[in-house]
C-alpha cells in the first residue's frame, strides 16, 4: 500500500430459539445519502489462514462465533419491541456492549468466510447478525428519543459504538439504507462528542480526564490508569475517519484520535520529548502520564497485566485504516514496544525472594505481580495481544518473540474451548468474572483474524503507518 493514500494525507428478519421472522422491507441504500465509504473488497485478496497463527485464530473465532450466534443468542433474545427491533433488555453495558461484541465476532466470521455452520446455517446466522447490528444502532440516542431504551453519551459508549460500527461496516451491503443511516448517525454522534475535549479532559472541560498522573506528579485517579479509556475512545475516532474520510468532521476526528493515542501511552520520559508524533510535540501537549517508564501500568490499584494489554486497541487502528485502503497513525505504536518488553522481561520479586516475569518462559501461565481480581484464565487476551504485536513488529525489545508467546497462549485458549461442544470458553465466573467474558473472547478473536487477513493478504499487506 502506498502511504500517500493514507486517510491522514487525504484529510489535511429475525431468528429466536426456533422461529424465523423476516426482516421488514426498508428504504434501499441508494435512496439515502451517506458519507460512509464501503470497504472495497475487490482491492483485497484472500487469506486462507493456513499459517499456524491463522489456524489457531480461525479455530478460536469459529468456536466463539457459533456459540454466540447459536445457543447464546437463542437464550438471550426471546422478545421483540413493538417496532420490530430486538428487546435488548436495557441500556447498560450488558444490554449493549455484549451484543455489539457478538455482532463483530459473527460479522467477521461470516464476511471472511470462516463461519462454522454445524449448529446454525450461515443464512440464519446472518439474519440474527443483522438483527443485532440494526437494533443496537436504532437504540442509540442519535436515533431514539425514548429514555427507557436509548443508550449513548456515556463513559464506555464509544467502545460499544466501535464494536457495532465495525460489524456494520463489514456487513454494509446487507444493511438497508435506513439502517445504514442509523449506524452512521450513531458513529458520528459519539465521535463528535470526543472532539469537544482538550489536553486534560476527554469531553468538554470537566469530568473524565486523560491521565492518571499529572506533570507535577500529583495523582488524579489513584490506581486507575486512563490508558484503556483513551485507547477505546481513540478506536472509535479511528473507525469513524476510516469509514467516512470525506465527512466534514473527519479532520477533527483524526486530530483528536492522534491526541488520545498519545495520551493513552504517555510515560514520564515523554514529558520532555520534543520529537513530533503525527504533528504533536509531547513535551508541549501532554499534561500527564498513564504508564511508567518501564512499561507497567496500574489499574484497580495494582500493577495489572490485563490492562497492559489495552494497547491492542491502538494497534487495531492499522487494521481499521487498512480496510479503507489507508495507513494508520504511527502514534498508535508509541511505547508499545516498552509495554510488551515489560510483559516478557521485567523481573518482579516474589514473596520467597526469587525473581520472575509476567510471561512465564515456555508456558502459557501468567504471573500477576500483585494479583488478578478478574479470575484465573485469560490466555486469549494475551494471545490476541501477542498476535497484533507480532504482526506490527512491536516485539523488538523482548527477549522472546511475540509469535512464540502467541502460540503458547492461543493453544491454551483452544484447550479451554475444547472442554465444551458448543464452542464457549469458560466453566464459570472463577475463571473469568466479567459478565461478557464469552463475547469478549469473540471480539478479540475477530479483531485478531481481521489483522491477519489484512497483513497476510494474498495481494500483500494492507497495513501501513504514517
């Protein structure tokens, strides 16, 4: 791919447990104007997923997709609202983020032709999939004035929008014009909110901030790095710019995306750096930091390896940009090498006086220096990060390659899935207490497979950075 084609340069139906219900006819896409640039699949070649990482990632994705759109969907979505959309059951994270992660999981499997139809045909899976995408968008505040069912404008809602928006983009040609317009309105609304912030605040001039620690060393949010939040908000801005490069607000989205990516990975050493990154001088713009100079970060009051993985969100911008035939912002890779090296090589002293590392040599086991309050089994989380780090060459500081770790961690994930016949991962909340754990596995596998598809494409890698 020619980096000069980068966006940055260009910018300066329904199925329930056993019933099939047809999706109502809607306005054809041609009848409604849209700023969305559909993915040009003719410019993308195939990816047979025959390499070892591809085989593993494909298996994880297939298992997760068939579980989520099969038994999980049938058990969850058992009623409809009067307007024909699904009853999501509320407006909180469980009601919106979980199905949005399912939508991305299944859209990827279907669109890239790796869906496993052993329990539900691809045709019926597609009907269920379109139900999820269109309902989530229709219930967003940009399209819905009913306070009982409307979601949006919240702390995490940009992430939910990202999941549903990316799923919709992948399946764009199967959405009606009306539903396309609702997806677009949802994305634009959430992205525009983020452009109102500054170098301290996420939105406007108050509320959520961009940093845990200020320049003067004062801690704004003790034990709570803002790296993850900055990253997921940037992810939506990157997606919005990729989908709608000619939108009047695209330049503002791009600028804010770069700022949030830099804030997410800011460490003390950056506060004196005068080297511009995507046009931003860290020493001038940054007002604080989120990670330590050694690449560790604190969340939930502890040094937390799971939150060190949050920079996968940043690296996924190479993938979302690549789907648009453009390059991602190089600031997305800022300090990722340092974070990854901390996972692999940084020593921590145990209570018995010995020293160990987070990644355990030759093993899928993880050492949590100060514990893990989420559970005991997260190999897919680490494997997904290993993969994108490997694909983007961000393991150059580590003593053992990211591809080596990916194999260990993803094989451990496959072993967890192999305990069950329906494709799910977890035996209970002791292994992972997050309510959307299964959907989270699916969304990780989907983004991993999309990255593989773009980097190892038969026509050459579609991922570049500018």
